[in-house]
C-alpha cells in the first residue's frame, strides 16, 4: 500500500472517530464548499455570457444601426434580453411612448427615459449580484465554524487526558488531529469563496459601469432626437 493511500485511510479514520459535534461541523463545511463551488461555476458562466452579450450589443449599436429597427428586433426576443439590450428596449419603449404626446417637453421625455433605464439597470444589478452574498457569507464564516469544531475537539482531548494516570502525547494527538481537520476544511471552504467573491464583485462593478456609460450615451442620442423633432 502506498504512502498516499495510507495517509488517506488515516485521515478518513480520524474523521470517522471524531465526536458527533465535530463530524457535524465537518459535514456542514463540506456541504457549504460543494454549494459554493457550484455557485462559483454558475456565476463564472453568467458573467462571461453577460460580457459577451454586452460586447455584441455595443458593436451592433455603434455600427450605425437604425434604432427603430434594433428596437423591433430586440422586442421580438424580449424574454431573452439581458444587460444592455434590456436597458435599450426599456429606454426606447418609454421614448416612443412619451414622444407620441404632443404637449410634452423634450427634457421631460429624457427624464422619463432615464427613469425607465434606471429601473432596468437595477434589475440587471440584482441579477448580476445573485449568489455573491452567499459566497461572502461562506468566505467570512467558514473559518470560524471550523474553529468551533477545533475548539470542541481539543476540549474533548484535554478532558480525556484528565482521566488517565500518566499523560502522553499519544493520548491527545488523535483528538487534536481530528480537531485540526475541522479548521482545514473550514479554510478549504472559505478561501475559494473569498477569491471568487472578490473577483466576481470586480467583474460586476465593471459591467455596471459599462451599462451606466451606455445609458448616458443613449440618453444623449435620444435627447438630440427629441429636440430635433420638436424644432
């Protein structure tokens, strides 16, 4: 039997022999780790897709495409609209609705358009930030949950040490080892969650900044059209 296999069996044996509270802590941390890794991959896919869609939409928008034609195309697939496309559709829909009113001033049209786009932006931010709070929670609490298991295991080790006549390291080593495994599992759950949270938060912030810049630029285009049509 190889050394690695022996170490694996010894580690599993320590976990199996741990007290019930320590085993519960380990199980809880392993479950949190599995869920956080699932969310990490989901969020990576969602943010990658959002960035690609923003790139494609901006390329098409700034290529000189007709706004009415773009609105018609995007409206037909409205259920699949996200990101800039959703902001564009909501803003241009409000512009068309207000522009049909003959007694409304251009600035009032633009204010209504900006409000509509702001609501769409808030929906996009809510979507982009989904699961980030869970990753933050796992990253901040897992070490302390693991530490609780460690403290409990060490406490049991010292309690059993007081029941023997002659104390040796052999009496406390297994208990301390199983206790430290809880801390290790806590760090295993926390470190990827913290890294993913920081990285994805930065990606979300950059995407939201792109959306806000597009909103301002699009509002300027509509403002020029509103004043030109009222001239």
